[in-house]
C-alpha cells in the first residue's frame, strides 16, 4: 500500500535523524540517557549501561534525551525539588525527615551545580526508600514516587560531568548537526541508488498528465492535474516524450485542441482552448496555463546511468531542491499562491499513489529526507538550525547567550513553526474537502 510505505518511510527518517544525534553524543562524550523509537508512554523499555532504550506507543518518530541543555541554577533546582516532595507527600515523622530537610537547605545554599549533586542524591534515595515502604495496593502513591524519582534523577543528570552544557562548543555543534547530516546522507544515498539502478522504464499508454495553473484558460475549460490527456492537436498514441514535447511546443501561442478523460478513463472531453496573456508569466507568448507534462504508463522495468553520472544527477537535484525550498520559505511571506502549496503529512502521503504508479517511490523518499534536513536547519528554535545559530553567536561572543535570550527566541521560533504547521494543516483539510 503506497500510503503506508510513505508513512513508514517518514517515521524511519525521523528515527535516523534522532539516531544521528544519539550516536554523535555518545561519540564526543556527551551524556545521552534515553533513546526511543516512537514517543512515550513506553510500550517497552530497557536500561542498558545507563541508557534507557524504549519503544513508545505513539508512532510519531523518535527522541533522544540529552540532559543539561542549560547550566542548572541552584535556586531553581531547590524549588523543583520542593514541588516533587509536595507531590509525593510529607516526610514528617519518617526516618528520612531530617535527611530531606538538610538536603533541601544545602541546595538553597549551593553556589554551583557540583554542590547540588550530594543533596540531590540524598533526596532521590529518600523518595525511593519511601516508595518501597508503601504496601502493594497503594498504587497511586507508588506511581507518584516513581515519577518523582525519575525527575530527581533527571536533575542529577543535568549536573553530570558529561551534561550537554559542560561540553565544548564544537562537541555540542557536532551533536546538533549530526541529525540533519544523517538526513542529507540518506537523501544522497537514495537518490544515487535511484539514478544508478532504479530509473523506471515505462510502457506508455498514449496519455500524459499536465500541471494546470489556477485561473487560466486550461483550468476554466475543466482540465485538472488528475486529467489524462489523450490528444494535443491530434492523438498522442504512439508518441515518445520528445515527440509529445514538440507537439506541445508547436501549439504555444495558438488555440489548442485538447482531448482528455478523468483519472479513471471516463467522461471524454475535447475542447479548443484559446491562449491568453497569463499574469506573472515572463514569456512573450500567449499561454493556455499548463505547466510541464509527464507520460502515463505502466512500469515494465528499471534502468540506470553510470555511477559518476548518478552521483552528479543526485547532487544537482539536491542543490535544486535545497534552493527551491529556501526560496519557497522566503516567498511564504508575500506570495499567497506559495502558501496554498504548503502541505503537511496528508499532502506528503497524498502523492503516494501517483509516485508509486510512476515508479518513483525511492526518489520521493530521498526528496523527503532532504526536505526534513533543510527544514531542521532553519535558524529557528527549537529546530536544530536555531541551536547552530546560537552556537555561532557564542563562538564570536566567547560565551553563551543568556538563557532568557534563548527562551525568548524559542517562543518566536515556535510561533513561526506552528504557523507553518497550521498553514499546511489547513491546506491538507482543503484538499480532503475538495
């Protein structure tokens, strides 16, 4: 099923992105405490050598936990510990009362993250000990204590010698860039394989599909991208791609007799479409409003080009796709037609049938991988590109930006990312509703 193939490919691409972050962190000595396929709650988890590996129940990608994105502030940690203690219940009258009280006071007096380690450990152990004292039937108290122990351990991890905030700038940038880099490498490998071995050979069926611009004579005549064009100033049966292209070029600037059916081959229509001057078209010729054409047919085999040529084609396509995406993102601000073309998951999956029928699934997944990398490298937080931007600023400042600046910029970036998401979602809903 083509839709399922694309959905699984999307999940796999997100997982390998997170795997890039995880493996890079392990390689450069930055602590990584969790690696999940899919998102929690966990259907399965197992801790191996201090790392919790798990499979979540929400199939939306994956995630890696890198403790200590910021240097812990003792006053804030003491407050958070107080909230955890309030959540698990009062320690008064227990054996741990004096230990816990002394530990919290020590945190409040701490002047550095290193001075938080001992009291945090005492509080974590006290909560864990109290949890084991509950009778088995007190499941609510046990669950609250388990969550508190996990969060207290997270605070300890934030103070670890291998915490993210302690690492040299170059180590942090390697970890951040590794995710998009994996997607770029995957894109190249898939595109290279496509051009080297998997270019589809088609058996034409005498029809073509064309792009149709909005508010043009072609659209007003009833022609759509789903139409199967059977004639263009004469039947297209038996013509190859070059001959069809010559037929279309010969009709530019003149009335064109176009014949087509709908996608299932029914409701044949033949109309003469008069060309006009199309706004925004820089050509001097009058046009009817079609954009490009592709031959329809059945995939009957695969072919490829020489390996150096496959590498060349892959790099050229990656360059063009990257530039096209960046230009499109800039045009979102002032071009309504570009905003209407933005799509989300439904839009991506919606092309799967046509892509599969044309034998282009491998190439399509490679393109998606590259787009994921480009989007993640945008200089917005919480995207990877935002972290890289802050790393560049830190390099020139010789010190990190204040946490407040990070948080404020994150709000701006998150708002823009959400706006882009909702534009895509709105367009997807519009496509579903026709």
